[in-house]
């Protein structure tokens, strides 16, 4: 929790956090609207670029280069985004990356 100067500020901060969490939950409850969103949902679910790559390969999808989909393709999608990915979903995927980088495999 971030520092606060009085109870009113604490309440405002907590209400803001509730709003943000509610928006994230709403985003995660939606069905993917594109293939790239499906990839990000899988990454968020597993927290693993390797498992996500395996999922994409199981669907028979190839990368833009025409080769087998790789973990690097998953990382690139998260880093660069795409036009058919909601900004909210992309933000959540990036949070998962940061959580993983800071705490290893634990989310």
C-alpha cells in the first residue's frame, strides 16, 4: 500500500485500486476477440512463453516468418502488441511478465 496523509486519502486510494481490479477482472472474463488475444490469454493463464508456444504450435499456426511459432514470438507479441489486442489485456500480460521477472516462476 502506498503512503497516505489521512483516512480520506487512504479511502480514495483503495477505491481506485478496487476500480482497477474490477476492470482487470472484467477484461479477463471476456472471450478472446482475435487469435493474438487468444495467445495472450494462454500466456496469462500459464505465465510461460514456452507453454504458450506449444499451445500455438498445437493449433498448427506458424509465425509471420513462416516458421514454427517460438517463445520469442510470444515475447515479441507481449512487448510490441498488435492492432487486434485490447490495451487492457496487453497491460495485464505485461504485468504477468514483470511479476515473473521479479519473483521467478511464482505469480
